């Protein structure tokens, strides 16, 4: 079986055993037996830490849970600094949390029900793999876009009944935020935890509308009426 790996300055083809192994197992085979300079990240090997996220044939996957196929093209995540081969620096994506202020702004005492927990339970399952960020086409044209990773975290906290100041966080995701998303759903499609950032962003838009905001793109639309 043959796979191609995008390395730091080139692509390179490798032969691997045809044993229906996971991609991560195949990468370790290459590193241990063929080229010990091959660089990638891994940790739990159980699809719970997100460390081994990378792209296969243009789609984000976890290497520890993807069954490698003949002819696969393996690449690092997009929109990340590539440190070497398939290893990337994820710090830039963590910085989007600061831009979005995705945390409790002003906590208040309240009773937390099981329904409240269920509302944000899925968003809390994020394993920081960055697959959604890498899959987002908006970042191709707007590198300042906050991105689905941070925006789904914003929804998690603005839906928290302990939050007494939703308005501040919603104000902070107006620019390069919720209205810049195209709602294409690519982020949702690649999330290994089944989180739905597209729906979360839609929910944030609804919250923003209730607070008096509107999609700034509407100002540039004439809806077929021209100057009338």
C-alpha cells in the first residue's frame, strides 16, 4: 500500500503494510522503520485528546481513528504554523478565545437544572483538535475570522444561566465573528465529537438579533429593488 505525505518542503511517497491499520499506526511504522525524521503529534491514541488531527485527501481526521487507504494524501492542518511535516502549532487558534472572550463575564447565582446541563453538554465535549478551524473556508479569505472553535465556545457560555452579562460577549463577536460565517457546515462535518458549530453560530445570531444587532451584509443588499 502506498501513501503520500506532505512534508515541510515537499511531498514524499511511502510504502506501508496492507494490514488495515489506523493512520497513526502507519505513521509510527514509517518513523520506526523507514524514516525516523518524520514528525507528527500524538498522545492518547484513543480519539479523546485531539492531538493527532491532520488532513487526509482534503478532509480533517484523527489519525488514531482513521483507517489508512491506498493512495491517501496526508497533510497538516490548514491555517496553522507548520513546525515540521505534520506537526503544527495550535497556539494561534487558542488566541481566538481571547478575541471572542469565550468565558463567563459576570457570574450570578442560579439553580442549574439537568436541562441546563444538557444544553451545553455537547459543546463541552470539545477535544481541542482544531479540525473545525482547519476545515473553515472563511479563513481562506479572512484570516482574522474568529472561527468555529471559539464561536461554539461562545455559545456554550452565553447559554449558561450563570452568565449575567451576555451582551458583552455578543458585542465582541460582531466583527470577524458570527456574521462572517457562511454557514457551509464544513466545521460540523469534520468534528469527531459530533459538535455542531454551524448550529451554535446560528443560535448566536438569534441571540444577537434579540439584543438589537443585525447582519451588516444586509446593508449592501437591495433585494432586487435597485434604488427604489
